[in-house]
C-alpha cells in the first residue's frame, strides 16, 4: 500500500488539472482534420462520436495551419463534424513479456487468436529511437539458421540485419518458416504485414508449425487493414522484440514484407499532401525505413537478429524500396524464380547474395571454402548456355571443368527440405568434401 501511494505521489505533479479537447472539422479520404487538441506527431488520440458508437483510435500524422491531422486506426463509424477528440499525450504502447509467446496479435497489440486477453502488465512504446551507436555490442557470435545454404555460404551473426529479396510466389514465407523453426534464437517475433487473410493461418500452421509457434509472437496486419495499422504492426513487432532484447535474450525478428510497409507509408504520405518522388514513393518512406530497421541489432544486453523480406516488382532487385533497404541492411539473400521453376528449394541465388558480417563470425578457412564454392557456382553459370547445348569443350577452362564435375554435389548441397534442419558441423563437413573431391581427368 505504501509503495502504491508513493507511486501515485510521484505521478500526480505531472497530471494536468484541466483537459483540452478538440473537435472534428472535416474528413477527406483517410484524413480527419480537427481543431485541437494540443498533440505531438505520433500521439494517440480518441474520437468520441457521441451517439453511442465506440471511440475511434487515431494517430496524429501531421498538421495544417493550427489544425491537427489524424488518421484512424480502425473503422470510423459514427464520426461526424463536431465529434470530440481527446488526446492521450503519448504514442501507442503495446503489451510485452513472456505472456505473448505462442500468441497472435494485431498491429495494436490486441489478441487475434481467440485465447483471451494478453495477461501482461508491462508495455513498451511502439515508437522508439534506435540504440546509441556506441552502446551497441559488436557482432561476434554466429547465428545458426538451420538452412545449409545460409549457414555455410552466407553465415549470419547474432544482431545482424538481413534482407530476403524475391518476387511474389518464389518462396519467401517458406524460407522464413524454416528459419523460425530451426534457427537457434530464444524468441521469434514475426510480423506479417499486408498479407492475404488466408495466408496468416497457413503460415502459422504449415510454415511455422506448433514447435515454432511455441517460442514465437506473431503480429499480423492483413491487406484489408488501414495503412496506419500496417505501419503500427511493424512498429509493434519491433517494440516487442526490443523488450525481449532488453531482458538479455537472443531475439529473431522477421518481417514480411518491407515493401508493403513502404506502400502503407506512401498511402499516408499522399493522403496528408506529401509530394511523390521516386516511382510514386514519398520522401517519408525513405526516411522511415532506417528509423524502423536501425532499432534492430545488438544492444547493451541481448540482440535482435532481423530478417526483412522485400517483394521486388518484376523480380527487379534495383527498384527504389529494394535499393534503399539493401543499403541499410548488413546483407541480402536473393531468391531466384528460375530455381523455383526447377523445383530447387530453397531457391537461394548464391552468386547474387552476400553476408557482410560473415568474415567477423567465421574462421578464415570457412570463408575460404565458401568463396571457392561460390567461384564454382559462378563459373558454371557463366558457361551454362554452352554446357546445356553441348558446345562446351572439356579442358577449355579448368574451373569450369571442376564445376561441371561437381555440379550434382553442389546442387545437392544447396537443396534442403523444409522439415530437414542442418546442423553447423555437418554443413561445414559437406562443404569441405565438395571442395576436396577429386576432379576426373
């Protein structure tokens, strides 16, 4: 009781003795314009329709003269000119903690799985600044994904941020499910942004599975949700990952996809009058991407290893969002539609993929083996047209001769069933066997 009174006494001096409300003046498209209340960009507000309809949660997205521009976080049923607007004085806060494990929640932290409310007494702000650059621990430990092609050739580190770049239907979700099930992380936080409604349950049941879900938190905002909710889902997932990281845990944050996150921000930017720039994307899109992604990584305690998928238009990995994302992240994994069409899974294009921290977490011998393997793959790709029509003459180029001789071993190494985890030791042993295998004369 004494402790509770002490907390109340510490809070009371900061509580205002009067409350200033705003009034809705007009609504155009997705944007509600109100006279007041006094609020900051990103603050959460509630509109009170006054006719018995439930309050409508909104966020401050801009200002026009002295008026406040709001965007709803749900249905706007009952809102009319003159409806009262009540400010909260803070941004959205979401529940965090071990109570979330095995749960599916929406972009605002509300449960979606029918298992009752989230019984957590701790909350984190959805909007937060990235850790100070000098407070971050250096990446020094290997992160095992259980995917042979990644662990052997694109080795990731604990606290690294990587992008998976692919067109639609190539296999991003399947690869994410493999990493979530087989990756050696304490906690998985998975954000499904702009997904089709039917794919959410499919991902949780088929790709993630009961074992993966048991140590995971799924944050979902389907494509029919308002643009602001899709943005919030990304921020909510990051906030939950930050809470686990601050407990000293090794967290794996996966977000599918950055492209839909960028499209949602473009909707908001255009709605508030922001001019379009690169391919219709507004400048705020490219300002928001680093603010989201820099929140991941190593902290003083614990680390967030982040994997972001990027849906590339027409399989063009140089389109604006993909290019901006690649510049922010610490590596990229490119999935090939050509490999998918051959039934090659996971369809990772080794020659186009790169882990920037691999030399920091792998021995010199492991890096050398990976580089030699990549050299053989590149040599076979360069001569593939000649090989396929039988025009290549053995002895023309020794590295191509070796690649042709070992091609069946190489493709077998790169293929992996989604239910087949690969351990780091066997991954390196098989890689060494391929490199050391004799070349027939």
